[in-house]
C-alpha cells in the first residue's frame, strides 16, 4: 500500500479529513523549502503538494505565478525539487509528497529518468496539470511501476465520460478543482461542490480532495464536511510572500495549525 493510501486509511479510521497544503519549491529561497515542508507537517499537514516552478503556469493565478517567478530567479528546476524531497526524506519517511506541475520539465528530463529519479527521491504522487488522461498513458505506466500514484484534476465542467476516464487511470486521490478559472480566483460555492462530488464518487472510489479558493479555516472546515481532503495553496503562498524571513515559518505554522483545528472540530 502506498504512503498516500496508508494516510487516507489512517485518517478514515480516525474520522478525519486530510489537510494537503501546497507550496512552490524554491519559494522564497531554495534553503527555505525543506524547513517549510517540515513546518507544515508539524502544524498538521497530512500530505504535501510541492509545486515545480514553471515559466508559464497557465492554471495558476497571480499569487502562485509570482511564487514560480521567485523560485526561477534562484534557478530552481525539477532536479532541485527532487533534491528537496530527498533531503526531506532524511527526517520524514511517512508523510506523502506529491509533485504538482507541468509537462514541459518532465518531458525535458525524459519519462524514464523522471520516474526513476522521483522514486529514488521518495516522491509518492505526481500531478501534471496540463496532461489530460488521454495523453498520460505512458507516464502513468512508468510511475505505476515505480510505486508512484498518478493524480488527476476534475472540475465543475468535467463531464461523466471524462470522470470515468480519469477513474480508470488515477490512483492516490482525485483533486477536484472547485472553481472555473485559475487558483485563488474566487470564493467557493459550497452547494455547487456538494452537488458535484456524488457524481464523481459514483464512478471513482478514490478519496477526493477539494482545492482552489480555500482561504480560511471556516471554509476549510466546510469543505472537510463534504470531501476527503482539503487542498490549500494560494493562501499559503500569499503568507510566504508577505512574511518577513524570520517570521515566515511561524506565520505559516499558525495559519496551517488554525486550519487543522477547524477541520477537526466536530
């Protein structure tokens, strides 16, 4: 059983939902990435999504775009990101790490090299934003052989046929994009999310994480009541962007800790 599956099984036995924070690797500086990852886990994160910096992150709003720009100024690339995961694994062998990014850096490295390197580093899942399932077969197959889950996005506009297609290929969990548009674009319509999830669950038995637009503890709590996981990214990246270096870790820990406590309230 993968680390991701084990994490969801454990949380289910505790009647809890997973908290999945997203940060961009290399933001605000390469030396901060692993300390941030460790702080997020200490504050209550169950799974980490680590963004691979990219020059044209088309699904990301301006906040996460700027985080990629800051990381790229430090020349952080896919090899560096794998290095961060490898360093994180020296002290944490249980928290799943998912790489989230775009196809270009993976294609530049090569599927075979990427899959083997990700396995060696301790990566548990990969989400390629601009790979639809019909273009993912080769990569998914290689990742599966390496014990790495392939995570796919679904959205409010996903039709039943696409949901079934994703269900045949996905593993780990499903990332449900709660908004039409880019990350951090608007407020979540909880009724709309609540209406879509049963359709997804009728075709896919994997846990469903909901993200895009979750900006505070109460929204996270509401989403946790209807999903299996809460994914929060733009709000954390915003905190990184606005914090002084000596206060960054403390501010992130406070924010994530508050979200964790709200999600755990009965």
